[in-house]
C-alpha cells in the first residue's frame, strides 16, 4: 500500500516516501522545500561552518596573519601571550574579564543600578579587552586556514563590540545616558555573537586544546617492545608505531628519547621536525608552527603549544630491543625557571 510522503515508519521513526521507501536526510530536506532548508541552514553552527569554508576571507586572513607574525617573532614575549608559562592558552581566561564586566554593566542598566557603577564596568572591560585581543591574535596567527577564517570573524565581532562599548562610555561621560545604555546593549549582543564563534573555534575546531594522543588511555602500564635498536638511525628523528600510538624516537648511541609524535598544538608530525638545543637541553621543533619540546620529558620550551608533549621512558634489553613505557608525570623546571646557583 502506498504511504503518504513524510509518513514515518512505526518501528524506528524513519521518514518514508510515497512508495514506502526510507528517505535519506538530504532527500527529505530537498522535499521539505527551500523555506525549511533555509531555516535549518540558519542554525548558528551551520553559519559557523559556512565561515570555515569561505575562501573570500583568505585575503584578509593572510594580510592580518602576516602582520601578526611580523609583530610577534618567536621569543619569551610571544610565548607569554600564548600562555606557555601557565600551561594553557591565556586568551580564554583573559576574555572572561571584558565579557563579565560588560554583561554586568548591561544588567545594571536594566535593573536601575547606578550610572557610575555601570560606567566603571564598561571602562574596566575596555581596558581588559586589550590583553585579551593581544593573546587572541597571537594564538590565531598559528592556526589552520579554516580555523583562521572563523577566528577572523570572531575577532571582527569582538572589535565591533569593543567599539560599541567605547562609544557607550563616551556617551555616558558626556551625559547621554540613554545612548550609553543602548550602545552597551548593542555591544553585548555583538560580543555574544563573537563569543559563540570563539566557542566554535575552541570546542568544535579544537583550537587551544591539546592534540597530543592521550597516552594514558592508549598505552597500558608497563614496558612495551618498540623496535630493535638497530632499526633506529643514530642522531635522526624517526617515527615508530606502538599499537594505536605514533611515537617519535631519537636515538643517540645507546640512549633513545621517545615522545608522542602528534604535536600537542594541532597534531603536527614531530618526526618531520628539527632537533635543536634550547638552554642546553635537546629538543624537537614542530615543522608546522615551531612549538619546541624537550626530548627528555616533553616540556614546552616554546609555543604556540602550551600543553606538555607526552613522553616515554626507554630502555634497551639484552637482545638489543628498545622498550618504552609512559613516563610518570613530573614537573622539572625549565632551565630559565631554575634558580641561579
Ligand atoms: S602543530 Fe602547531 S606547532 Fe605543532
């Protein structure tokens, strides 16, 4: 018996066409017509995904990215902006200050708080927006292109919100209270759009999260055979597989340094990087954005990565096999953190 279009199977709720055949999602969407398709495409996540795929943003992305990279050469200042000394990106923590102040100011406006308190919050939020923007730009300059597209629109939204709150402060101090409140409310609306895109960037696209493989879940405790020692070229980076894990190995005579191969920043292949010495410690530099990790224990010597690279202990058996086991987490001061003497 023919079933009417759109009818659902009694068993599992699958949409059926007129012949009783299950209709694929795309087909069902096409049949619903342009109005409903537009509605689903206007969901915030769909819009953010469109921004990811918008090559029209590439030119401004390139210009701004080149400017930021020139202004922030590798070094302690750039590392601090990334959040290397704190072990996590600084931007998400700093952005709470302007957003919190501005939200509170708008609430005070709504619930008849004092003008002075609301104006003070707007001003403090403006001051706090400066370090938030600096840390955000530093992180943004070392992202993949589709992340940078979303990040650019996020930055434009937050810059627009900052300008609206700046205009609000000006209106408040010149006695135009009504304008000041209106501008603040508009600024908060724009900042909320920017915050949504920031969330998309961090939580959907993984900017800021550690991309190193979770060795605690993938590597069982105890020693594991990795490969014969003779299979490792002396003095050269090599990649070896341990079950699901890709490991970076550097042999130096009878010593083998082993780290997880996927860079904690965005998963770059560390075995294609360079061996360098930083403060006397042997390190590997990621080929993608230059994060530098100490080979001994995976400590971050230079960003943009902020999370430690998972490290392994190694030993050589009597039969000349390299064995590895996950290194117990320990904090060893980076050389520049150690007290003199
Ligand atoms: S992936 Fe960006 S520094 Fe390694």
